């Protein structure tokens, strides 16, 4: 019984470590895809003034899971399949804090509402911000993700050693 | 056509009207919604069309913004140039005239803001509407033709049908269609959604000046077709095209042939007898009513 409990605790510790690693990885991937989306959007709008739904369809191919889901949800909102309220509530940006979430949602909700020059300016400003966040999240992922995995693994092992 | 433009709630009411007969819908901020069918105006109510203004629905800010957003396909930047010109052309050739406030940068109009009225005009493709006038447009070869009409009298519909007829009857003319406002062929993603026949090259969203100069060189047309010529630059372009040996089919806003004499810059066109045929249209018996056909000397030859 004791060994079973200790094993559970060990598995929990390792799971927590992996979950934290996933958190940093998701943030890194999301911001990288978001920055790339901004770059592509800027190009499409500058050169061909492509419609937003076309731009999104072209971007869907190169995204990781979280951004892909988010972009598909946004596309559904754009074409009128879901309301703005549903888009915001189902966006599933749990790996971002409140301020970051609001920043991203505001950016997307205002996308496509301005004349060309203003739209490009707005995208450029946000793109710089997302680039900073992308770099920061990459550094955090590099620094903390494996650290936390090892930390919780060691914690789990320590608990085994102490109690067994 | 209307599903992409109007929100669901509004569509339910619109479906109570004879959608296939509507010429125009006017949405003015905080004013009653007006629908025009065959030059008669009606109010739109919850139960459909009515003459009773008390029952009329009001166009609020949300409706106007929603329609505008849908018309721009959520991409206002893609329509910046059109908005600056005071209109948007959507899928299906629907032209939406805009009323609002101008935003200037120094002396240049940048855009419109606070859009407060939408004039939604629905194109009606009427196959065969030019049949009665086609014989007058030829004398051994196609004659340079000018369609004269006030706004809303069917000149774009007639021009479209003439272009289609020129292909269908196998005249084998290469036609360059200069569709500056996307109204004649209404190209969507490069494909024309309205029938302009098999012998037509289309330049959409491009100024007449550019299209005439470069289109003649690159596409070698036999006939250049354009809509709503106005101003000296357009007249100059027409003159140049004619001097290059390319036939011209165009339209102009005017009441009748006499009005042409008072249009600034048009004298050179009349003096050089660029056009051999003038077709005058009106809405007297509905849009597309042919009032008269005139020759190069402005003499009436029929109607």
C-alpha cells in the first residue's frame, strides 16, 4: 500500500514537471506561429490585399496545434458560423495570462477593420510585440522546461527514497 | 446573393419580399429602410414591403456596420480604394454607394468614416435586352457607340448584354472590357460572375486611362468597352483609342444627346465624330427604355 502511494506521488511529480514543460512549449509554439502569421498577413495585405479569410486559409498549413485551433475558431467567427462571444470564450488560450490573452484577442477582433495603411501599421506594432514575446517564450522554454522536469523528477525520487 | 450581405435576423424579413425583383435597398442611419422595385419605393416592415411608414423598420448603427463588414468580407483594407471613391462592389455585382464623413490628409481624401448610409443596388442580368438595338450598331463593321442615360436607367445592363451578344453571334471581335468598378462583369477572384461572352478580356478595378493605354498594347482588342465615362481624362483616353483604330463602346451619364454639348471636354469627341451611334435610355417605362438611336450627326434614326 505504502509503495503504491509513493508510486502515485512519483507519477504525479513527474506529470507536474511534464505539464510545466508543456506549458512553456505551448507558449513558445503559439507565439512563434502568431509572429509568423503577422508576417504573412502583412505581406498578403501589402502586395495583393488578399481578403482575411483567404489569408487565414493559407496560414492554416504551417501552424502547430494550439494556433491552428485558434485560427480555425477565428475563421469560423469571420464567416459567421460562431458569434464573437463564442470565439472569445472557446479560444482556449490557457497557457497565456489574462493580459496576454486580451492582447491576442483584441488584435484578432480588430483585424480587417481599417484602411490598408492603418491596418499594416497596426499589424507591424503588434508583430513587434509578438516577436518580443516569441523570443522571451523561447528563452523561457529553453531555461525552465527541462529544469522543471528534472526538478520534479528529483522530488519524486526523493519522496520514494524518504518513504520507502 | 443576400445571404452573404445581411445578418440572419434581417434576412428573415427580406425573404418576405420579392427578392428577384428588387432594384435597390437604402439603409440610412436611424431612418426607415426603403426598397425599390421597378422604380417604385416601399418601406420594409417586419411583415415585408409596405406603403405604411409607421410600420417601417429602422436602419440602426449595428445593421449598417454589419452590412458594411459583410460587404467588405471582414477585410476593409481590401476595399480602401473603393471606399475612397464612395462605393463598394461585392460578390454578384452588388454595388453599395456609401455616405459618410471624409477623412483628409492635407488635401487628399484618404477614406470615409462614420458611414451613415448605404445605397445597395442589385444588378439584373437581362439576357437579350440589347437585341433590338444590335442591328443599329453595325454598318459593315461595329460602329463606335455611346450609351446615354441618367443613373439607374439600365445602361450597364445593356452594355453587358451587347458585349455578350458580340461573342454569341460569333462576330469574333476581341473585346477588352475595362470594368473599373467591377459592375459589368463583376469578377470575383478573377472569374467573371456575369455573362460577358467568350471573346472578352477583362481589366477590373483599373483606371480607364491606364487600361486604355496599356490594354490596347498588350491585349490587342478590336473593341474597347467601358462604363460611365466622365471628365476630360476619360474623353482623352477614348479619343486616343479611336485614333489607334480600336472601336469603342462606352456609356455616359446624361439625359439626352443635347446634354452632351454642355459636358466640359466632350466637344473634341463630338467634333471628331468619334461615336457613330448614340443610344439614349431612360426609366420612363422601367429601366432600359430606349428613347432614341442617333447617328454621328446627332440625328435620330429610330424610336
